């Protein structure tokens, strides 16, 4: 059986990235919640190294 998760950096950023989150109302809510919770990384694309 093959693995179901085939990681791609571009796909990850395009789906869960900061710019994508900021476009929709629900995405903005996600950012607000994560800021309020004190997450170190808000999204997958926001933090480099």
C-alpha cells in the first residue's frame, strides 16, 4: 500500500498559508484564535526557519 501523504511545500502554502487564511472571513477567525491562544506559528507559511 502506498503512503497517502505526499508532502509538497507549494501545495501546503497555497492551502494553509497566511495569505489564503487572510482572504476569507473564517480564515481570519483562525488567525485571531491562534493569536489569542499565543501560537508561535500562526500559519505554515508565516515562519521561515
